[in-house]
C-alpha cells in the first residue's frame, strides 16, 4: 500500500490535537530534497527542530513509520505516568 500525504496528515492531526500551524509546539512534515522529515515549531519566529535528526529526509513511508512510533511512544509514556511507573 502506498502512503499518501492524506495518511501523513491524519497522523499529524492526531499528534497536534488543537494546535494550529504557526503555534509554538506545532508539528509538521517538512519536505525537501525529494523526501520528508518530522519537525516541530520551537519559537515565535518559526524556528524548527528536527524531531528525528538521525533519519534526515526520507520517503513518505519512512515518515509514516516514524510518526506511528512517535504516537505509540507518547501513548506508552502516558500509560506509565498513569500507573506511576518510572
């Protein structure tokens, strides 16, 4: 199955929740060099950080897999916090 930007956008919507583009903390897919990477806005001037710096620009499938892992990791952290597990 081919991964489309619609698939990526659905995961981004899940990650961002109520955040809007331009808000500090907003995540988005940055495209360049024929690939994609996952970045987050970190200041009011629009500066970004690469969330997965070791991946660089990859295919849509690479980005989709990274986003899925990010969501699963965030959910796991919330579960551990809920149970008070360190």
